[in-house]
């Protein structure tokens, strides 16, 4: 596509040029209102991409419904009879939608993303150290108890306690975001990450115990 | 004013020359049997032979005189000529010889041991040296011929199903086989997904579904979510070497033991397997069944009780439910949350299997559609959806994790399995030595933590970034998987912008040269097909440009001067004629010409919109009332991002 003077001339006025009919089209429009051609995805954040405001408290079912409704319209398979250009654009849309949905559907990732939008470092992937002394002690104790658990029942008890803790922390996280208390949200996200990791370790321990002959 | 331009509804650009393409079919390319179906006619229909049989045994016989027989004819030749009869070739798709140690002694045909040309395994049959891709192509050709005879039309495109856990190499091998057979693959669809499609259309139900697929040679289980005509794969798992054939083997071993044969030859094994299968099938309805084992005219009689069979196969069935449990856990749901279970594959007729499924999920499975044909029916429906751009939409996930090798042979996952595709994900890596100016990117696929336990897909070099201290370079590796699961890997050093890119062609696949050679040998007109496809693309594009101009003139025609209108109409008329012709370059040239003469008109349309915007009207505001029914969310997105209001 040769980007013409028309494209740049329109900059900054909320008006872009449709790549297909070259007429004016809104910057955030999905389709051209004149010729119906699919427009390239804009640089929305993940919430906006799915028609949502940036908030932690979102309904899983509603999120899924939105994701599916957008896919219905934008997936490349829907453009099987259209030109190659539109199929390529559709693919870009779908990539963005998938990215948005994946980032939002899991509360931990959603929380981390909200912090990122607020310009804060999210405490998920890279953090290898724990600043929170209480959390450190709690985690060490929990792990020790797990490594000493000799029966499936003992592992189940520990995993059950951790799951309860996780539910409690998740509820508190929702409150923290609602109150716009980002420090508390950061702390809770770190806590949740460790609880989640513990759940994985408990599963692994359970698998080891289940395999051992009684 | 003359109407040289046809005006279409926005988005309704018609595809020119529709009749020139052949029809698209759905193909279940199975380990034991294959099935071909078409949809809708008005109902999806399995294409049968004159005896009403839909199943084509996935068996190919190669005769010394060069003739090739596929299906029941080939299966009939198996007892007398086992060394030149290839069955279960699907198990070899995309496999290297190293993968096959476990299978080696069990295959009746010889694997070529001397081959060093490539990683792909080769078969020595009837004096020929064949890849599994070529054998599969022979099966596909037979299915294509059946479809063409039944429908009396050209068949040139297909949706082909593959097991959900098929890796990149096996998927590419399947694609290559289709190309050899003269079929364009519209999409490789996972078998369980296809089965769900077949049911989804009939029932229209929403919720979570488990698809339990136990075929002859492979086991697959998937959890899918059906919501408003969209299928989403939530999680999948399976075992590439577990199926009803294993049941037959268990029975056959017992028969041979009873017969007192310690070291059976090929003929004895084949005969025992055939008897075993008959006994197994009889035990579906009977508590006790007998069969005669005939090896070279010497006959012995054997009986087996269903209870005994169930004891033999119980460990195999337990493996299937253990995999069900891990897939359910991946999906993050409880077995009771599953709204329905679909049974696929002939082996699900075995009563113990049905009982185990029912026990695990706590409800009786669906089996209204013949479990041997349900996958092909779903594939046909998807072929229809993909050629028409309507119908059920499939949102697929990547079945296996993709990652790169890091220090110490550890795999760092870039795209975890079960990620929805298409997708593009990036990760940053750094150097581990001072002064390092290059890096090998080794792309692997699999779930294990170490490189040697995963499958190697590709290697490439990122070279020529400036020397830096260890850990200072920022190498961003992006994995992009398109809707067909084709992987492109991109690496760049961010502080300097040095970049490299590779389209991953799995190392076990055929090289492009081998492929072209085979295409020539098979007398399919590859180049002609390619030229044809480019011409069709150009025609679609030309139609798009004409329709877009038509829409623009209908909306803002007053902004064009009479001279401009004449100029555009003249070029448009020539383009219309060119679209009816065969000259692709002319079509493309006129498309550019039309865009050029239309430029002043386009500029005036933009200028007017800007002036309106400056006068206080946001374009988004103007459009808000005209949003296509993209679901209310479309409008919501627009509101949230509204610029002027």
C-alpha cells in the first residue's frame, strides 16, 4: 500500500484515510463507514481493545463474551472471500485480541497489567527476591512443611490452606484496586504469585507421592 | 450520468469468477481409516463407495510393476504381500529415524537404513524408496478421486484433520502430502475440534465440551468451549502411540501364545492381528467370542471372554483417563463442569472405554454421529466455513510450547502451549560472554525443560551487533504464529537494531527442492496452479478496488469534477475488462492506475472531513450511528476512545 500525502495530511484531527477507498475514516473505527473495508488495529490498551474501561473488577463471562464477539467480526477466517490485504489486517486484529484476552483473563496478569498502565513495575515475572519479610518467612515455612509431608492427605491439607489464602488475597486485591491503593495491590500481587507457585509445588509433590508404592 | 461503476453494499465485494474454483472437501486422514466428506449439500455428507462404505482403509499397496492400490484393495493384498503394503503410515509422519527405535521391529515393511539425505524416515517397498509424505499423498489422491467421482466436480482444496498434539514437523508433513496430491490445504484442524463442530451444528448447545478420541493408533482429548457460534480450544492433550491397535496387539499376542508361536513371522503377525480385531469387535456386543487363526492353512480355534479382554486392556484405558485428568486440570475446570462428552474413533465402541469415560466425567457420552465419520463431517463443515467466510468460527490454540535454547541446554518458553493463535509474543535475552557479537537462536518445540527432550525446529544466527559486556545486549526474540500455525521467528538486538528473521521449516520436513522434485514426478502442475492463484488474487483485489471506488462515489460523488469522474470511469471500465481476462499484470497495473487518477478526489474527501472536524464534529461521532453490527462492544470501544466528544 502506498501511504500517500492524504494519510499524513489528515494526522492530528482524529481523521485518517481509509486504505481501500482513500476516504476519511475515524482513527478508532474498525470498518470504513463508506466502503466497509476493515481498518488496521489502533494502539489501544488491552481493556479498550475489548471495549472495557481499565479496571480490575471485571466479569469473566462478560470478558469472554466480548472477546468472542470481536473475534466473530475480525478473525481472518471471516475474510476468506476478501482481498489478501484485508486478511492480513484481520490477522493483526486477531493477534491483538488474543493478546488482550490473555492479558486480562487471569487476575494476576490483569493486576500486573493495570500496574504497568499506571507506570509501575509489575511484580510478576522477574522479581527473584522478596522484600516483604513476613511473606518470606511464611513462604519458607510453607515449603518446609510441604517437603516434610509424607502422605497425600497431608499435601492436600497444605494445598487447601494455601488455596484459602489465595482466595482471601484475591478479594483483598480487588478492594485495593477499587480504592486505588497501588502499593497494597503490588504487595498482594507478589503474595499471590508465591501462593500460586506453592500450588504448583504441591501438585508436583502430590504426583511424586502418588507414584510411590504404598 | 452513466453508471459505469457497479455499486455494492459496503463489504459485499463479490468474488469474481466463482465457478472457476473447484470444491473444497473435509478429510479425516486417519491412522487406520480415512474418510472424505462435503458440506453442505444441504446436509454434510460422507462420500461412500458403491457398497455404502465411507471408511477408506489407510493402506497403500505398491506393486513391482509400479501400480499403486489404496484402501480395501490394498488391505486385501496385505496377507500375501505384507512387505510391500504400507499401513499406519500416519505414525511416521514428520518422524526422523531416531524417533523410531521403539517402532523398528514392529513394522512389516523395511525402513531404509542407509538414507542420509535428510532426517525424514524412508520406506523401502517394491524397490522404491518412499517418504511417509508420499505414501500419505497416495491416500489423499484416492480420497480426492472418490470425491471428484461422487460430486462430478473438480476438487482442489481441503480441510484436513490432524491429532491435536501433532507437532510442527508432522503438520508440515501432512501439508506437503496434500500439496503432492494436488490439494490446497485451507486449514489443518485438530481432530477433536472437528468432531465438536459436527455436533455443535446439530445441537446448538453452549458450554464446555470434552472430546474423547480413541482411534486406531492415536489418542486425543480436548476441552472446548462453545459460545455463540465460536469454538475455542481451552486445552488439549493426548498420546501419539496409544489406540485400538494396541488392543489388537494385546489379543494377538495371546493368540500366538496359545498357538505356541514364540517368534512369529510377518504373515503370522498379520493373521493374528486380523483374528484379534474380529474377536475384539464381536466382544462389543457379546460376553464371549471366538475366532479362527489361519496361518498358511493351519487353523486353530480360540475364544476370549469380554472380562478377559477388559483385564488385558485396563492399563491402556487407565492411561486415557489419566490424560483426561491432566487436560481437565490444564483447562482449570472440574470434570463435572463438562456439559457433554463427544466420542470419536472406532475404539470408543469398546464397552470398557465407554464405562471409563462415563465414570470419569460422571455422565454418559454423546455418540449420535458415527464415531468413525464424525471428524470428516466436522472437517467438511469447516471447509465450507473457510471458503464462504461464514458459519462456525474456530479459535485454535497451539498444541505444544515453543521456545528457544538458553545457557546449559535449558528451554525458555516463548509461546506456552494452549495459547490462542494467531499470536505474536516476544521475550528478551542477553549475552553471557564479554565481547560477544553474535548469538545462535535455536528454536525448539515441546513441554520439557531441556533441549534434548524437545524437538528441534530450526537454528539461525543473529550476527554483527557491537561487542558489549556480558549481559548488556538486549536481544528481543519474537515468535509469530499465524492462523495456520506457521511459525516465524524474529530476533533483533535492541540497542543497535541489528536483526535477523527466519520462517521455520521443521528440520524433519522435506526440503523445498525435494518437494519440487516430487511435485514434478507426480505430474501435478505446481507452477500453473501458482500462476492461477496469483491471477485469482489479482481479480479479487481488482474487484475490491472497483467496489471501494463505487462506495466512495456513492457517498461523496459530488466532490469529484466531471473530468475526474470521466477519467476514473474510463480506467474502471478497462479494469473490469481486464478482470474478465487472463493477464494478471494488466489487472495489477490498472489497479494502480485507478488509484492514481482517483487521488485528487480522495484528497478532497479527506480535506472536507478535516474541515468538519475543525468545525467541531468528530468523525467517530458521525460514524457512531453507522457502526456495522460489530456487537455493542464495538460502539463501546469507540466511545471509550472518542476523540471529539
